[in-house]
C-alpha cells in the first residue's frame, strides 16, 4: 500500500529538523519512526475513570517525598502561609 501525505509547515519543519540530525536518511524514515513510537505509546484500551477519592489518593501518593533543593514542597507551602 502506498500513501501520499501533505504536511503543514510545522510538520515539515519537524521532519527537516530530524533529517538534519543525521539519524534518518529520508522523510519516510522520520514518519515511520514517529508512527512506531505512537503505536508503542497509545493505550490499547480506554482508561477507566477514577472517582474523586481515587484521584485525590493518587495525587497524595505521587506528591510524597517531592523535594525542591532538599526541602519538602509541603514544608515550603507551610512556610509561605506564615507571610
């Protein structure tokens, strides 16, 4: 199967930038790699919606231990409330 595509200016520039890196020999190589990457990152099934409680629990879990220059973000927020 052969397919002809028309790219907009932004897409053309992205392809050209990849070609300039020397990693790809042709625009077709760039597009093929992009499609392979997309196929590898696309979810295979729709994600289930979380309840509010599940979302909050996820946010709290993901924020544990986050530090900025060695300080916990939570401590920085509490410090900011003092002013």
